[in-house]
C-alpha cells in the first residue's frame, strides 16, 4: 500500500509532538518534586519547633541565621531623642545604673574601659566581624596621645563614646573641683575628637559617692556601673573572661571589659558567638537605656537591683 507522503509527515509530526508533551510533563513533575523537598526542608518537614536542634542549655536555635536580622547593624535601634529622654530621666534621679530593665527585649550592653590603646584596632575589628555594637569608656589623656590618633573616631562608627575621666584616678579621693575637671575635660575633648555626643560616664574602679553622682548629673550624663564583671582587670585569662561574661549574659546585662587587654580581645569571639546562640543583641549603653531602661525599683536598690529583679547573683567584683 502506497501511503500519502503528506499523511506520513502528519503522523511523524503527531508522534514527535506526543513525545515532546510526555518529556515536558515529566520535567515539570521533577521540578515540582524538587520544590516540594526544598519547602519541606525549609519548614522543618512539618516537625514541631521543639524538635529543632538547639544550642546546649539555651533553648535557642544553633543556626547563626536564627538571630533577628537588622538591615544596618551600625544604625542605633533608638533615636537620639529617645536616648536623650532616657538619660535626662536618670540624671534627674541622680542614681547610678548597674543594668537595664531586662524585660523589654533581648538586649545586652558590652562595655570597654581605658582606651584608646594598642588593642583598640583589634576590638573594633572583632565587633565589626560579629556586627555587634558596644560602648567605649575613654580616658581623656589617652585621647591626646598621637599614637592612637584616628581610633576614637573609628570606635564612634560602631559604638557609643563614653567618659571614663581624664587620668583614671580614684575620684572620691580628689577635692570636688579636681574631680569635676577630670570628668568635664574628658567630656569636652571626647566630643571634639569624635563628633559624638557623650551621654554616659563611668567612674574609674566603679568608685563613687554623692559628690561624684552630682558631678555626673551636673554635666548631663547618666552614671553607668555594671552587673557583669569579666575579671580581665583582675588578671583573668581568656578562658576565665569567657566564663565570667557568658555566665552573666541575659537581657539587660551591662558587661565590664577593658579594650587594653589582649586576653579580652581573644575572648571576644566566644562571647559574641554566645550572644548569637542566645538570640541576644549587643547594643550601646544609651540604646539600652532607651529601649530597656532600669525600673525605679532597680535604681533604688542600687548594686542589688539587678540580682533581685532578674534572678542572678547581682553585680560581680567592683574593680574598674
């Protein structure tokens, strides 16, 4: 039987079309199957939240992505107006601050005393790597040292600049005029050098009395102590610093460290990593005062306020 060439061509075209449709359908099914697996993995395959892998002892996810993302970590989480209002409230109260409230968010204030100095570069580098904000309590006469020129400005890019007196003396041992110069001259120079407003002050060694409280208030600064002591100024090695700080990490904590200690810089990655695992965000002290301020009861309780209201052992050693 002789077939019409046109009919043969039509049959061949139909066969090719059928084969193409089958192949396209199979490819589509494969794509849908892969997409389904991806969705299942992304959502935990329908498992409950309790079955997810968590960091030991914290109840938080171990993934670094578990920490809430910030569009720009160098931008404060509070406005200048909010910070100014928080500081003004504390200035009027006239009492030192040992910690934040611990009830309005998961914020921790890491603080570094005694800079700038030879380790400032490394402190800033580690904080940038981990996208962590902090507060640097600077010593006035070190701001004039040409060896550290430019570093306070770099600190101000990722941190709050704070006052730690001019020459790091025991302030209660000075006459009132000398103590005031120590604080006022440092505030003036720090603001001139960095262009940043200095809103908080920490007396060297945490040593204060009513006169020092009054000087801080008179100059418009909240006086900041701490409730978690790293122990670095007492000679703790990096492992001890890690233990001391990590043991006290919780919402509202104010952590005392020193930027001129190599062991502190070595301990920073472990501390910053633990912050991430616990879903705690490192903020500046002015940010903490604005978004999670201490209560009136905490301020009234002084050094005992943090332990009493937040269930820990209160402030650790008072060495500055």
